[in-house]
C-alpha cells in the first residue's frame, strides 16, 4: 500500500476511534492535530512520518485562557509498521491516554460529577458548584 493511501486510512481510523467530539486542525506543513473528547481527553498529531498520541492536559494562562499542555504517551513511525500492528498499537496508545486522563478526574463532593482537574475549583469542588455556592464554599 502506498503512503498517501495509508495516511488517509489513519485519518479515518482516528476520526472513528477517538472519543467524540473530534476537533481536527490542519497545519500549514500538512500535519494534522486531533483533539478528542469533551472535556478533551486525547490529542493526536499526525505528520507524514509519525503519529504522536498524548493525554490532554491544560493550564490556565489567565482566568479565561486554558492553554493545552498535552502529555505525550507514544510516538509511532507509521510508515515502518505493517497495517495490523500499526492500528493495534494506535488503539492501545489511545486507550492508555484516555485512561491516564480519566484517572485525573475528581468527583465533586456537591454534584457528584467526574470533573477534569482544570475545571475543579479546589480539592473536592467543581467550578460550577463553587460558583453556585460562592461564599458558602471555603
Ligand atoms: Zn460540582
């Protein structure tokens, strides 16, 4: 199979296997970044040589700007792997990144929702409960 066909296959695979919704951004150099999940769980960067899988993480640069700081979990040189091995490895990396991300979620002690760490107000209380109970939460 030639490389352009495999590249298209990888895009189709990522769009079907990543947690929805999948946001796809194309860079000027032809590479593509996929940010998947709401809140975001997995970030994948696909170039003409490699596919990089990261666990999503973010830091607040200002009260209104969440800057992505993905944590890389694996890099595959996709041209060097046979098809079955490539997709098995990619499936495992995506699963690992999702599990790592979800393990960082906290359960809010007010609403009981599993909440991403960047949306927690402080230990044990999510941001929306903190807003509702403002003044009551210490
Ligand atoms: Zn809450």
